[in-house]
C-alpha cells in the first residue's frame, strides 16, 4: 500500500469506466493507457473512485506500435479496442500501472459522530470556506431539508449556478458531512450529528 497522501478525485486524471474499476478491484485490470501531451498523474498518486482508492504505481511512455494483446488485456480491453481508443486523441501514449488501494476514507468518516473536538475543527474549517462568501450553512440546510433533490434544482433555489454549487457540495463531502445519492445528496450521519442541537 502506498503511504497515505492527499487523495485526488478522478476527474481530470485517469477517467475509468465502471467495468474497468471493477476489474482493478478484482485484480484483472492492472493498467490503463492514455494519450497525453504530458502525464496528468504520477507514480504515488492515489485516486478516489466509486470502488474505493486506486493507486498509481508507475507512469511510463510507450510506443503504441509495440502494444500487444497482453497489454490490452491488462487494461481490460481487446487490442483492437485499445488501438481504436488511442487513435481518437493525440499526444504521447502513457501506460499507467494501477491497483486497488483500499476503501475511500470518506466512507468511514461519514459514519463517525462529531465529538466536541471535531465540532471545533469543523466550525473552523467551515468558517474558512465561508470567508469569501457565506454558503456552508445554507447548503447543509437545503440538503438536510431536501435529500435526493437534483443539484440544479437545489442550486436554483439558492440563486446559484449548478457547477459552483456542486463544487461546494464536494467540499462538504470531503469533510464527511454529505454523501451523493443516485440523484442529489443527503446529509451523512456525521452531517446530521454536526447539525444536531
């Protein structure tokens, strides 16, 4: 297991389909291939995914003409599918070695009740998030009142654009206060504990 470090969300790095993620967890998929002008991840990066944390153990440039059926199988594809995917973009081809590296730590955090020490730390963290524009209290309140409501609908009720609203909710998720549903959000048990009088 890699040393704990700051976790990155998948967006902007190595986007992986659910079947690929399932293959990583099962040990069938051990790498991915991407065309990039320069690597977007590096060895040691730990990515949060829907199946838990995925560790990047190596990022190496490769010659696409030398890729084999075994390389493709290690990425969960056929060689024809891999070549077709790589032909849709430009840049150098990179082999990203991957493996499952445990559950997303936010999942356990969501179930952890807020202690007095936690409350003080959360109060300070939310105050920092509110420094430029207060938003945390109203966002937690609207999610508490309307679990499972689409993000665009919640954002509109607050007079906000959807994308910035979703970014802010992700900040609350980082603190273990909210969790995503198939549609919308809800407070986590930790979030409920934090808002309890």
